[in-house]
């Protein structure tokens, strides 16, 4: 899964670039991929000493409301909230993409994980063949929310909908992510691929997953 994250400011904001968020308050849902993506976007434009964030709810609607009420200068959103923010006139000052991952504990068998990989791979192929058909799931996920219910599939920017067939976790990428998070104090200790990734199960599951999948 590839997720699009966007740094968003209110329509009346004087902020147009990530650099202009220096010492301005950015609401992040700490502990989630969206927050890490936000830090990476800010870190690419600012020294760490100039990055100012606050802990915010995981509820994207609440974070967007806080931006609109001028309680914070910016926040980071995923779909469908990026599209909703645009319809409200908000300005996107930066976007990035990041891998969403699934964590399997020791109780998940090779067979179960292989079946999961096959199912996700088939879903990715279907969606990539007709993204517009499937963006309605963003709407269906939030029944009863007025802003979401006003959306139509035609409102979405399909360039932000990116899906990639699952594959083994590259050790170099996992190491970089671990060390980057450790540099922010989120994780402690050195990265150890033997304890962080069960490569034996991973290799066997992906090998079995190819059975029944076409090219």
C-alpha cells in the first residue's frame, strides 16, 4: 500500500511553501504514518530546530477543523480528507508518498500470510486497472459524515491514488526507517534485521503467494 500525505493550510493562510512553516504550529497524529510523513516533509525544508508540532487526534476531520479555526497553522492529511480540504479552499503546500505496512505477529502462519499477499496483489491489480471505479471506497468508509458524503468519485485526483503490489521489505529501507525514527526518539537501540523481519517466513510466504497469480 502506498499512501499520499499532504501538508495543508487554511485558505487565508500566508503560508505557501513548507519553508514558511518554520516555527509555525503543525498538528500531527503522533505514532502514525501520516505524522512521520509530515516530519519528513518538514525536515526536507527546515532545520529540526525550526520544526514545531503538537499532538493531535487521529481523526482527520478534527485536525482539518482545527486548521480551519486557525488553532494550528497546518496539518497532514490523507484521502479523502485531502480532497475535502481542497473543496474547502485549503492550500496544499507539500505532498509525499509513503509505504503503509502490515505487521504480522508470530502466530500468523506462512500459509495465512501467503493468502493475504495473494489477496492484496489481486486487489492492487483490479484497482490500478480502474482507479475511478474504486475511489468510492474512500466515501463508503465514512458513513454519516457530511463532508465525505458530498464527495463524488470525480472529485478525486487519481494521481494521488498509488498502489503497488506487495513485496518483501528491503533491508536497507527498513534500516533507514528505523534509524531515522530513532533519531527522533521514537525507537531505541540499533536496527537488527534478524529480530525486526522474519526473513524465513517472508521468503516462504512470497514464494507460495506466486502460486495462482499470473504475471
